[in-house]
């Protein structure tokens, strides 16, 4: 029946949207079911989590849906780097879900048949089912829903619904069990409300060690450094770290790839000239969404400058721009309110001998007026970024260029060569190429130049050959014989970005599973195909004093200075009479400046202070008229006088209490859930084999 066909068609959408990102699932209170992963999954194994397998089939299906969701959202095909990011997100999602499933099994959480029956047949069925049985007015058609359940033809579909609901209920029970102890106290609610609503203003004096105590007044001995190092071991603890050597094989498009794109655009151009609908060609072939809009000359790049010399109906291109090759059709033109000039120039910078620069500019001007080609001379003698384009600067308005240049080109006629014109950049020999106040409507068919499968295969084959050579003759000899440069990363820790590489799970997994000297298989990245050698391991521990001696010395110096400004702050505080103001003593201490914070809230700290928790905490503890004792902040010691503070509005607090409760409870639940999953991941044995299947 039609309703059940709708259920069958929408099951995938209903129960797989979750798959793109796990953290969003946690933050939504575990409101949707993730793909059920099973021990000993069939097919090739992409990874293992505590012995449970993620099959290639399972991974690929979730990845496919994630790519489709991204494509639907952006309207574009994901590039290779985005595909890698999506694969990484899918991997993290599936690993986290397996860990959750394992905890459900370990704890022994079950869902009975009676619970499923009550859920489906009860007065409030799941919204994902109810939504399929709403009529045009949004009313739930209960009779149609009950008929669909009772129809024996729908048995298989309902069995699938039951299985998914059972998994969802198991996860909801786990959620309830985990989050049962998460509570929000009334004190926390009042604190959050006060942070957002109570406005304060204070006077303060900052005793800044960096400005009040010169280095010459601080003496630090070797014994001081060693004692500080011994007493502050926690500050010098380091996590396990790795260091890599690597070579890279480029994935840049080849000249053949570029030629293929140009040939494709030439083919499309011939179709358009033969009568094909260009807008339809753009909609089906352009990799950038095709739109029809009017543009001023200043709104298009220099590469597209020729469109303003065209007339309606003209096809321009293929032309190359920063984002690929473009075939452009001018569909309409209109008169605009602003005049633009297209100009080219040859820039002669002014060095130590300005007279010589002027002579060179005049000589170039004479050669052009004698008949030499302006663009050729610009390519030969130009010194700025326009030189490779024959000096073409594209279109500009009176405000685009510096005033002497703009004044000159807007006074000149089209085709006129003028100069030398002096600006802060040097001497300019200028040619006015065109002038217009026209705006054009255009349709842009764009195709990016990407590495073809052949180019990608070639890079991977080069990398694979390098791996073989490195195994036979050593990493350095292989690099020398392959004419590739060896690069070194600094040390890095697990879980973040790798310096020079960025976020790459495959590289990170290799670094923390290999032994020193091991060489990786080829690993694909946005920059190319890399081959890595683990060149260094640092285990968790305390960094030796020799490595941190300079840092330790600066810390000791800082502490000595802080001791001196603390004593200064105490002297100033002692001079304030009982019940007196901070300003009363400022005149007696010329090195002390009293400033005002201006109005601020705990959630919006003073810009002059920044988010200094010690400062904010002291401000919250003071009442108007009170002066704080000296206290240590992020920048030094402070004395604070609270000058005004609005009282907490009890009526407003009562009206907003429930909303604050929900907000804080959700924050604490989210944080708890994320921390819980992070602990599971730390303790888990995770094997990642994705590099066997994906480049």
C-alpha cells in the first residue's frame, strides 16, 4: 500500500542521517540510532575496535550517505581533501558507535518485546513514524497508521522498524543510566544568571612585573633554577611524542589534465555555437553553480576582463582563472552609473638612483611610441604581478588605484600610452586599454582542473616505487636517487594536527604504531602522496632540565618579579585608610595608576583585563564600596575597588530559571557524554586499515 511504500523508501533517510558526525548525535541527547555494527562483520575489514570489525561494506554505505548529504547541502561535488575529511568523520562516528554498542552488551541492557509493542501501539508512537502518516494539514492519521501495522504485507518492513527501535531504546537506556547522576544545583543556576545579568564597575590598580621590575633587580642562581624544576615537575611533564621524516609526490594536475579540461570546454563551446542552450549546458556541466546576474567591471577578476568588451550573445573563453577554466556567455548588457577604465602598465621601481629609474621609464615609453609591443615589453621589464599578463591590471574605478595613477588614466583616451607617472610604487608607463560604464549579465560555465585518475595513479606508483627503494637502499639514498626532498616534522603528540601535514588519521596512526626506522606505505593527502619514516620517539615523562633550562629560568625570573610587585601591592593596600578609596593613595605612589573597568559583566569581562578568572572571581565577591586585598591575576597583582554593582533580579531569575536549568543540564550532559566516549577510546584497542582501501 502507498503508506508502506513511503516507509520503505524513507527508512534509510530516517535512520541514517545520524551517520555524518557523532558529536552532533551526542549533543542531541542521543536522539537517533546509528548504524548497527556487528561482531565479525562480513566483507573486507576497514578497522577493528576491541575485536569488533567494521567492514568495508558498512563503512562505504555510511560514507556514501555522508557524501550525498554534503553534495545536497553545497550543490557541488566534494574535492579530494573534503572526501578525506568526510571519511575521517565517518570513521570516528563508527568507532564511537561500536564502543557504545560494546558498553550496552557489557552492561547487559535489553529491550523486551512488550516495550516495543507499547512504544508502537501506545498513545504516543515515535515521531519518525508519526511523521509518515500526517495529512496535508499536519494531522496524524491514526487509523491509517494502525491499518499499516495490521497489514500482513508490511510484516518485513515493520520487522526492520522494530529492530531499529530496539537499538534506539537500548541506547536511550544507556543514556539514562550514564546521565542519571548529572545534576544542576540552585547555586549553579544563580551563578549563571548573575554572570549574564549583573552589571559591575570597578577601579583597579595593576602591579605589572614586566614593567615595574627591571631584570637588573632580579638575581637567579643555578640552585634557584634546579629547585624550581624539582618543585614544579608537573609543569614539565610531556605526553608521548613522535617525529617523522617524509617525502612527497605531487598530486598536482598534469599538463594533460589541463589540456583535457580545455578540450572539454572547447567541445561545449562548439555545442553552444551550434544552437545548444548554453544555460542548460552550464547547469549540467559547470562545477560551480551556474547563475545569471549583472556584474560591474570591478566585480570580476582580471582574467574575465574581456567580457566587458563583448556584446550580448558573445561566447568568451575558455579562459583560465584562479578557480579553473571558464566559458562565459554574455546574455545581456546595460548602462551603469559608474565609469571604469581598463589599463596596463610597466612599473619601474625607484631605487637609490631615482634619475636612472626615470631614464629607464622614459626609454620604455619612447620604444612603445616607436612601435614596439607594449605587452611584450611589460613581460620583459615589468616588476609587479601584472608583468606575466603583459602588464594588464584589469578594470578599475577612480578609487581602485592610487590617486596619481587614477588621475592619469581617467584623463587619457582609449589606446593612449602615457607617462612616466610617479607614485609611491615607482614610475609607471601606462596604456589605456578600454573604458566603459557597461554592466554585463553573464552565464559562467566553469570546470576545475583536477588531477586525473591517471595522474593520481602515477603519483601513487612513484610513491610505491620509493617505498621499495627505501627498503632496499635506505631512505636517504632512495630520496637522492628519486630526486625528492626529505622533510622533517617537529615533534607532535597524538590527537591533534601534525606540523606541516595537518589532520591525517593514517599518518597519525602510523606514527604511533611504528618503530623507529619503519617506513609507511604511500598515504594520500591534499598536498600529494607521502611516504613517511618514523625518525624519533619520545615517551611520556618529564623533560630533562637541560632541555627546559631557559624556560625554567624565565619562570623563576617571573616569580621573583611577582614577589616584588606583591610587596608593592601590599604597601599600597596598607596605605588605604579603613573605609577609604583606592584613588586616595594613588597620589602617594606615582608608579601606581588607578583605572576604571567601565561597566562589565562576568560573562563580558572588561576589554582592558580580558578573561582573567581571578579578576572576575574577585569582582563577583565584592560589594560596592569594598576594596579587595592584593590578589594575583594573569598579568600581575591587582587591587580592586568595587564602585557599583546591580542587584540580582529575583523576579527575572524565577522566570528564567527553568530555561537556565535546561541549558546547564544539556551542557553538563554533553560534556559528560563526550568525556565518557573519549575515555572509551583511550582504553580501546583500535586498528585502522583504511589506507588499504582509500587513497
